[in-house]
């Protein structure tokens, strides 16, 4: 672990060039993965066949630019990202995307509902088995309904909260997820994304999920949210010293 931490930092061995002694996590926390999928795909995306997301259309490029400008900085906790504020994370789903850590999820089925809980931010989606949505009232993770197609659990999600925007998507976002057992230990997860305000065509991705026997521990995002306090404390200090000159924090600030 000590050697891996060193290699993450030092430029000469391909590290990220962090300042001496500064790194967000040590290697112990990362889930790098050491398995390959059976078809040797090099991308989660399988449609388009080139493994790449479709290009953004004109409105998608404009929305992307607008959202990036809005996220550039904030002078208080209210304007920090939803992730910083422990409300929702872009990996809590839908769709479920793996990352550097906290990739586990739990799926529980009852007679009338299915529950999907992700380890990241400890978010739970309670999804009814239904033919249509009860209400179009938006939610952070959208509104979802489930159905069975033979041995495949299909979850359709629409009516996303306009202020969320997974990958900067619009309120017209539509996501269909498909869960299929391949064997006793492998769940195939497949999803299709449609948003005509972002892309001129839908796109689909697939990844295998491995069964684990261990419990999923509570994420405790609020209780462990020391980063937000540090961000605000640093900016408040700059205010006292007169260094911020009335600006809001920027990603370019290195103080």
C-alpha cells in the first residue's frame, strides 16, 4: 500500500503530480478491478458499436456548457453540488455506474416492489411493479416502475428532477435498466439512455455484477462530510484576509 500510494503521487512513475504528501485517498480504498468480461469489451457502451457515446447535439452542447458554468464555484453550502451536500450522487442510479470505490449494491424484491440500494451515498430506490406511473411529480432519481420480461427484471425511469441532470441531461431523460442472472454469481446489468435534448440517438451499456456475501456498511455521508467544512473554512479565511475580492470560489483557485 505504501508503494502504491507513492506511485499515485510521483510524476516520474506515472503519478498524478499531487503536491508532496497530498492525496485524496490511499490505495487501500480503491477498487481497481482485475477481471475481464467474457467478450473482452474495452467499453461499457456496446451501442453504438464503436463503444463511444453519441456526440452531443446542439442543445446538448449548450446545456453542457451552461451546467459547467453554474457549477464553477459557490460562496456557501447551498450552491455546492448535490454530491458535496450528500443528497444524491451520479453513481447512485439510475443508471448504476461503477467507480473507484463503493460499487456495491443490494437488490431486494417483495410482492409489490423492488428495492435497489447503492453503497455510494447509501441511496435506496423503492420501485413499484406497475404498468404506468402514478404521478409525473419529479424526484431526484426520477420515478421508476418495474416489470418482469421472462427472467429479466426491467426498470423504467422518467420524470427526473430538473435540477439534477445525470451527465447534465434534461428533464426528458428516459432510462431503462435490465437485470438478468447469468449464473449463480453473476448478474448482467444492461441499461439504455434516451434524451433527445442531449443526443440524437439512444445509447446502451452493459456490465456484469458479482455476488458478494458480506453486508453493505452505511455510507454515513453527512457524518463524515469533513471536506465541505474544509472548503468553506478555507474560503471564509480568505474573506477575513481580503483575498477573495468579492468573488466566489473557482476551480482555478489554488489557495
